[in-house]
C-alpha cells in the first residue's frame, strides 16, 4: 500500500512539473490508523479531465489505477485555467 500511494504522489508531482506551467505545488497529508488522505494541488493551467489521454501510463493507471490496486481511490479534479487537485484516499 505505501509504495502505491508514494508512486501516485510522485506521478502527480511529475505531472505538475511536466504540464502545469508552474514551479510549485502544495501537498497536504491527513491520516490515522488505517487511513490516509493526500492532496496534491497546483495553481497551474489545468485541463479538462474528460480529455485526458487513455495512454497506458496516464492518469487512469499511474494515479487512479495504483490507488485502486492498493484498496483506495485516486481522483483528479481540474479546470482549464484554474489548476489541478489530485486527491488520494486509502482506504477508499
């Protein structure tokens, strides 16, 4: 589980560096015994999540898929021109 969550956070941060057009992101973590919520938020260019590439290593596999495999969830919320927030929850 820990490896899947860490890999999902890393992918979210790589996506900020590659696509957001900004140099920083905010990462917040909350958790307790048996649960965790991690948010990665940027104030970058954003995008329409419905148009995200279905490529094998895209959001669906590298973020959401990893979290589902670990028993959690990974949701990407974004609006063009208003940044992106990735919310990872375990357990989902």
